[in-house]
């Protein structure tokens, strides 16, 4: 299971219990976020040794001699169909679900990234996204290593530090969400000079809709095309991309990833049919990257009429994404909006029903409604309107204890109960 370090303790405890986790590999700085009843393996001194904390007892474990990292794997290798990662995502019904992905899911997507992005042994990726996010793990982490290249990580994204690394190290690929590129572009614009990098050749953006104005501005400031892709956790994650061996079709999500089939289909109840070029429909995908299902799905409620919200979001062979798109005559697909009740903030998915459920459990709250507030730097901000007898300070404290930082509302309005 991949746990986001930004998650609140309550979220982490829920995921560990729902996913039946027996031990967590972490660091001393984050260990307190994990329930004491769970075994914690502290990797601060890896690869030489680790500390195992269980029932209040600390045990030192020698990890042996480190001989470097070898990352290999084939989609038909023994064990490839076994579970490799569980990532908690879709909370359309108000509760996060753990998407189960196999080794084959992730390996196929990493190899497709190597192909579509033309990665080689000379590739050097700057990983600014968390590896708890499949976009960061697969595209900026696993793919360059599979190609025999290098990965430089950042503990936390900082635009000034990112510019420094890009200009001082031979970074060839930068992978991020729109907020990453917007923040870097703002700083470059303020200093009045272009990015001084002779090595950067590829910039990949995903995780949220990319404004074409940002693509244009990025090209002016760096001389490198900002290529958009599209995916979702349940698809391991990438489905579409503006490949490097073709012209960058700005304003589109690109073409299907190698080995992935993408169809724009009618949104009526299954069975659906493929729409014609230029006609909007639901983006649906199929391929070796598509997940096997949600863990413990039977225990979670369904959202009536939303087949992608729980269980297997299938329409026959197709994974329904809940996103609207249309297919252009050149084979690219353009994003046109959402069917599912969701929006993004700094590349992370925000599910209003999850926040409404959490805030609605607060004593004194009689009703709650969550809405997106457009923000040019962060895609969207979170606004909460509450009916009840609570204070803004109490609401913020309640959310801090129960919601990840990126889910917490910036704007809170309170309407007294009648």
C-alpha cells in the first residue's frame, strides 16, 4: 500500500484497517502518524540497517551489503499478476477506496512510458511528485530506471529549488502537475530570464487539466514543449500522451499510450457505443494497465447511477473513467469535463462528498456543501458552506485532524441554523 505522507492520522488509520495492513515501512519523522498497534519498519538508516518497532520494542535489523538498484521485470514473469500496490483514491461515495494494482499493471505502464517518452540510459528525471502518487512513482521514478537512467528526488517540491537543480544538474526530464509548471513559470517570469538548461528535453504534465496558455508560456520560457498526458490511478496510471516522436498537439490529451486502448463512448447505461469524431462522450480505457478492482469493495456503499464509484467500474471490457472527452480526426483526444463529482487541487483529486461526510460528522453541523473555487496556481481551491452552530476555528481544527492538507477548505462560511 502506498500511503500519502500528507494524509491525516485518521485517514492513515482508516486505510491501514481497510487494507488489512500488518506493517508499514516509513521513517522516524512519519512514524507517529501510524497507529501504535501496527508494526513500523523505520528506514532512516537504509540500505545498511532498519529499526523495527513492534509493541513498544525496538529491534535493529542488518539489511546486509548494498549492491545498487536493479529494476527489472516483465509482464509475463512469475508473480506478475500478484498485487504490487494499493492506492486509496475514488471517494465519490464519501469514503476512499483502495485500488489494487498488480506488478504487470505497473510494469506495462512504465515500459509504455519509456517508449512514448523515448527514455534511454541517458535519461535523468527530476522527481518532484510524491511516489505515493502513481504518476510520480511510475512516470518519474520507475520508467527512467527501467530505461537504465537516473532519478533525482526532492523531499518536497519547491519551485526555486527545482529551477536550481534544473540549471545545475544534467536533468533531461521534468514530470509534474500543472501547479508545478505554473509555479516555476512564475519565478522564471519574475527574474526575467529563460531557464538556463542545455540538457532538458522533455516536460510531461498530467494529473489535472492543463491550460493551453501555460503550455504556450512554458515553451517561451524554456524552449521545451510541455506535453500533456492523461490517466487515473485505476489505469496504472497513464492512458493518453502527446508522444515525443510526433508533433505536440497543444490543448489535447494526446493519443493512446502503447498497449492501451481508449474509446470515447456514450454515457448512457451499459452497454455503451463509441461516439463519432467530434462528439463528446465518456473516456473509457482497456489494456494491461487496468487495475483488478478495489480492496474490500463489498463493504463500501455505491453511488446510485455512478458505476465507476465502487466495485469494478466496468462497461463490458471497458474501464469507465467518469471523464468527458471527444476524439479529434487526427486521433488525439480532448478533455471536456467531468461526469463524476470531483475536482483537482495541486494535481490531487478532491471529492466533495468525502469532505462533506467528514465535516458533517462534526457536532453542531446540520448541513454542509463543498464547492470548487478556481485558482490559477492550484487549479482549484476548496470552499465549504456550513449550516449549524460551529465556529470557523473549530471547523479548521476538525479538518486538520481528519483530512489531508490538500483537502482542507480555504474558504469557510457558516450559516446559523434557523
